[in-house]
């Protein structure tokens, strides 16, 4: 049975109701909080499924302008925003360690200071060339 979102127009509470397709539009709906029938259906957000190629193409469009990358190495906040955008655009779960690095960059901490504070973050042998 589908789950439908409603808002009570009297008490402003949100609630969900399971209704079969046959019940929808025929069964009276009452707010479980105040019992009012003065309710309105909430439409859920629409999510658009995108392929990985679409996501990467979208990021490439933002990054194809050389001016967009200029000075990035000198601006930790901009670097953090870019890293967060890339993570969001790819739709992947960001590991907690990466999230901490991004948070620190967005607060303005330099990559050198982050590396100094978190020496074990890269793991053994990474970055030692």
C-alpha cells in the first residue's frame, strides 16, 4: 500500500497514511493528532535519477573554466566547497575522515595544517614518493 503525506490545516502537524489505490480519494482522512478532517495532501519532493556520466558531465562543466580553479590552492574554503560539491554530485557516502577534512577546509584550515593534525589519515605509503 502506498504511503501518503498529509498536513493538518488546523494543528499544522504532518502525518502519513497508508491507503490502497482504491481507498485514495474515497476514504475520509482525519489528523491522528487532533482528529480534524481539515487536511491537505503534501506532495513529496521529486527526485530525478541521474547516471554517473550525467553527474560527472555536470561537474566537468563547472570545472572546465580555468578561472573556476584559479587560486584554489590558496583558498582552503573554496577547496572545501568544491570537494563537498563533488561528493554530493557523485551521490556517494563520504567517509567520516574525508568529511572531517572537508569540514576543516571549509573553516579555513590549510591542507598542510590538516595533514599535520591528522598524520594517519592518508594511510601507510600514500603520498610518500
